[in-house]
C-alpha cells in the first residue's frame, strides 16, 4: 500500500505516539519522531513526572521557576499528560488512549507495563494496528529473554558489558566511559528505526507488532570491530593499543589536537611526502599498518614534530590537500561556532516561556521533500492533560474534576 501525503508534509504527520518514558533513551526516541512530525503524548507520573525534570543544569524563568536543561534537550515538541497508572482509573484511561494511537513507547523497567495490564498483548487486543516498542537494558521479547532480562540498566552498564568501555582509554589506565548517555541515545535511535520499519510493514499487512530494543545489543553492534577481530584471530583487542592500523587518533598541534587515520600504504606514502620524510615509506617500522601500529610511539613522535609549529586549521588544510581526511578535535564551544554546523542547521533554537531561546541539537536526518524542523517548547508537567483527554476521550469538566479528586490526574 502506498501512502499519499500532501507536498511539504512532515514524514510522520498524522502519526500519534503514546509514551511512558523517562531519563534519556525513551525521550530521545520520541523526540526524533516529534522532529519528523509525529504527535507525542508523554505520560508522566504525579507528582514530579519524568525524573529528568529534577536533574540539572537548570535554567530560571522570568518568574523564578527552575527548568531542567537536560529535560529540554530531549522533550521538545511533546504534550505532557500527568496520569497515575497505579490507580485503576488511570490504567483504564491509558488503555482508552492506546486505542487512539499508532505507537506506544516505554522504557520502564522490564515487566512494569505487563504487570499493570498495559503490555503489548493487552493493548494490541483492542488495537490490532498498534506498534508497541520497549527500550530496556537487555531486551524483553518472549523467546529472546536471557538471564539478565529483568535487570535494570543505565548507559554506563550497557557500555561496560558491551565491551565499548574496555576499548576506551589508555592501556595502563582503568576503562573509561565513551560519552555520557551514548548507550541511551543509540538505543533511542535504533528504537525509532524499529518503529519506522514496523509502521512501514503495517501499511502492507494492516497489523502492528512489538519492537524490542536492548541497550546491551546496541553497544554490541557499535563494538562489532573488536568482536569480529576476536572471532577471526582469537585475540582480545584492548584499549590504547591498535594492532592492525596506524596511525589513528588525535595528535597535538600548536593550538590543540588534530585527528586523522591512515589505513593504507598509499595514504601513508602521501603523508611521508607531505612531511618530507620519503624514507618512512620503506622503513620496516612504518612500511605497513601493523608495523606502524606496533611502533606507535615512534610514529606519533614524527607526526607531532611536524604538527608542532602548525595550528589545527593549517595542519588540517595541508593534510586534506595531500589526500588524508583530517579534522580538529573540537570542544562544545568550537561546535557552536562551526560554519559547517551552521550550514547544516544542526542547532535549532527553542523558545521556552520565560527564558531566552536555547540551542538544541536537531535530528541528524535531512530530507529534500520535508520542511525544516520547527520545534515547539518542552511541555510543563501536565500541561496538556485536559486538552488530550477532552479531544481524544471526549471527557467533560465534571469527569476531569472527579479524576483529579481521585488523584488519577
């Protein structure tokens, strides 16, 4: 079946998503869907909502209210509904909402939604077109549940167990976390991809399905080179020591660091000519990738001797002219000023009520036939509760008042 949309419409215009999410993985997934035009209804637990709302750094509004910067980063363009799922009436409302949506997303602890009668099997019985997706530390789809499936997990746990942390840092130092929230962000991205596949397949079959995303699986996928290397050689790659290729990494220039990788002998010859060291082409210590990797400190000393009088920009320009891809190691401040970032419009400004506009990172996908990302503010806690329940479930003021008295809303 082919979907016909008006010219200029966002790819997910008309798709409605109901999400029970917290912290990063779930919110990042639905933020990507929101950027693509989906309507996101975020269910938040009273009285505090998403725990991310309590985590700094904080911005202060003109009225003195403190807003979590971390919450703003992952929750733009969503609607917030405060709903107590511990109450039977709250669960009834959630089931009614699930009949009106295309997608449900949750990243609660495994089994939490099933124990409340709100899992995929429960909700799909009333909505056969429903796509239900879960993000968890170790995955939870029946038939694929390992011994760890019920364990809670944060990003650092998935990084550690997926082998990523083992590969980051120096050989004589402890393992290092690669990037704050990386496992969460990648899981959110993969989950959004899974939802896209399920929605596409639904157009062909008329039926939704369950999408299961594991943070651990995601880190294994990112670490595939080390795992494949072990499978091929029986050796265990370790951090701080490259065995196959070299040089690869960040090297000190006059005003910072420049990063590049020289994977082939042809490219190494180009580099040797650039730095006027033609002798390095046939030198046994540098004649191929494994040799250069084995003599990494010798190679680094030569590279940094050449870089020492040059700025990052000067070095990058000369390396690229010689056919060697290179780039400066940039800080967040560098990125904010980067002309490439500006040209790609990767930073979008979101205006929160009562505070100055905030620069946030947009979805990295650009599409020729879709409009620019137009972001709305992140919602106040429960800001859209009445609006959503009135529009989707046709509740009147008396119904809403009764639910508030029962602490359902």
